[in-house]
C-alpha cells in the first residue's frame, strides 16, 4: 500500500466537508422542490413535515462543513522544515 502524508484528522475533515456539502445540496434541492410544488396547479401542497426538513438539512450541512474546516485548519501547506 502506498504511503501518504495525510493524517487521520485531515481525512476526517475532508469527509465532514464532503458530507456537509452533500446535505446542504439536498437542502437546496428540497427547497426548490417545495417551491415548485407551490407554483404548480393541481398538485398537493407541501405539508409542514416536508417544510421542516429544509432547515434541518441546511443547518446540519452548515455544521458539518464548519466542523470539517476546523479539522483542516491545522493543515499547513508545504513540507515541514527540518530543524
């Protein structure tokens, strides 16, 4: 197996950013879907339960992206200098 210089917390940070962005994207999708259902005629209106998912996905996505950025804040560009 190839040896890499990525640390475990960096990998976790990248994973958290990926998952957070995915959840945030699903929140945007749910928002647009609910707005489209409001605009279309003869379609059932979104219920309160469907509209509750929108802030949950936005909030959870933002929290996960922020946690991922905190994990990656310890990364320094370039090679470490030997003393």
